[in-house]
C-alpha cells in the first residue's frame, strides 16, 4: 500500500474507534474492503493505539530502510543479444521475441542498456575496389617525414562535383503537435510521378585568414537540370504561351557537357579566390553520363583566362570520399524540407535559398570529416563498414585545438603498404 492508501485506512480506523477498542469483526471487514491482509489492519490499529498512548502523531510511512519493493530484474547482454537482428527492428517485436514486457524494453533503452541504430545500405565492394580505395587514400597523404606522422595534402585547389535528386516532399514527416490539434494532412496526385529535379553541386574548401576571418566560403553553386518551354495549352494553373519550367528526367552526357560549359566553368572563373593559384582539380564520380568532353571548345574553356582545370574521377563505389555526400546535400535537404512546396519553381527557389544559408563553418568541418573518413578506410583495409566519425569539431575549435590537416599514423600506413604489396 502507498502512503495515501495507508492514510485512508488509518482515518477509517480512528473514525470507528470507541476508546481503545473497535466493533467486533471490523478489522476483518476493513481488510476485505481495501483488499489487504488482516495483519495489515491489525498492525495499523496497534500503531494508532501506541501513538495515542504516547501522545504522538500517527506515522503512516513505511519503517523499512532504503528502497522498498521487489528488486529489479537484471537482463544480461547474452540474453538481450540472443535474438537475431531481424527480430530487433521495433520494441514490440523485440520484446515479443525476448518474452518480456514492452515497457521493460523501453526502460532498458532509457537507462542506456540498449541504443537505437539506423542501418543503411553501403555500396558492395570487391577486392579490386578495396585496393583502389587504399591507393586513393595514400595518394592524398604527404610523404612520410623523418620524424612524426604525415598529414593529408592541402586540398585548397580541389573542387568536388556531384549530382543529386531533390524532391518536393518527403514520404513521411514528423511534427510536434498538441494533444488537441488534428493530425496534419498531406496529399499527392501520384506516388510514382513525383515533382523532382536533379541538381549539380560544386563545393571547395573555405579560405580563412590568420585571424580566422572568412576570405572565401567555398560555395560555388548548385545548378538545376531544367529547361524552359512555352505552354502549348491553357490549364487551371497557367495560361497558354506561358514560360514553364520543366525538370530534365533523363540527364545524358550532352546535358552534363552543357552544364559544365554554361555553369560550372564560368562560375569557377567568377568565384575562384585570387589568393590561390589557378591550377584546379575537379573531383566527381564516374557515373555513365559523367564524361569529360574532349572537343576543342571544351578544352579551350578549361584553359582560358590563365586557368588549368583538370577533371579526375574518384575511386569506384566510394561516395564517402566526396564532401557533397558527407555534408552539403543532407544539410540542403533538411533546410529545404522546412517549407511546404507546391511546384517545381518553388523547389528550385528553396534549394537555392538553402544553399545560400549553408554555413561556411560547416563546410570547413565537412572537409575535416572527409579526412577522418579516409583514415577509416585505411583502418578497415579498404572497406566501408563504418560511419563518418564524430570528432567534436566545434568544441575543439572553441579550444583552439582543431587541426585543419589531420595526421595519419605512420604505422597504419606501413600496414596498408604491406597489405598492398
């Protein structure tokens, strides 16, 4: 019984007391009424008589020292891991497999005994891919010095390029509502044909001076693959002969060439920092449409205005070696999803707005995360069974301890070279 129930029991006993006695059978009837044992009512009656004789207040609190109640059951790690992973997807399924209450499983999660993990599919790697990934990482490390550990090369002259589909709305959204609020309602015309557009993003390392002031944010552009046509017929959304924006649903190598000539290379001419040399390396993946044009017009544009622009392909099945995959695209998408969009023009506008709001400091952190991922590739012998590590970069920077170029253990490099040999 809790304190409130004991107090109600004592009050009822004192109400029916006649001197220091009670009517015959009263304690037995009271025990049945409160669903307790008769000894509980008898013990309470003795406490009342003793308190009245001593002239003290009747104390209904428990006399047990420390924590009362049954001891919590201990669940070992062996017991919790005895269930296969495919039966550990939800608390309900996991608890049913363990044959324990779902509330117990939820309590173990709150206590830190269990943790949630979101699993994603990684690109499948062959031994050839792993060797190629190891060589790619080694090519980004400076020669080993006589003393100390080597560092990664300075990638100020690198620009990363990549493409991504942006959708007007995600499949599911999470909102925080009041209990009295109605559930949000969203509808779409077709689950198959969604409003989307592909964007080509290009990003470089930000540039800071000695006082840590930003000289260049490293953001070059995020360009949509769209075309503009005159509407042939009138509809409820627009009149005839209105300029319409249409997304390219199939991006070919001709589209890529046109994007490079009309947006990517002119933007480099316009936004490249004057403090840096004009020898530029553009890294992108080797998707089938991503082919470097070899015609004279394109080659001339790569070497105009004193620039020397070189395109290289990152190693196969390695999206984590591109900073756009590691940071920019996910940040842009999270900012874009903070609004409700209705058409393609609004999607393009919101993506451009999110790109402008992308913090250059986060861009700096992403390039450091790239280096930590390259170190993970070395430790995993070319594998990709890891998540981007957390370094607490913001805390380290506030203490003045965040390095711009990470060091690589020379012993680790020796093990990788021996493995390749």
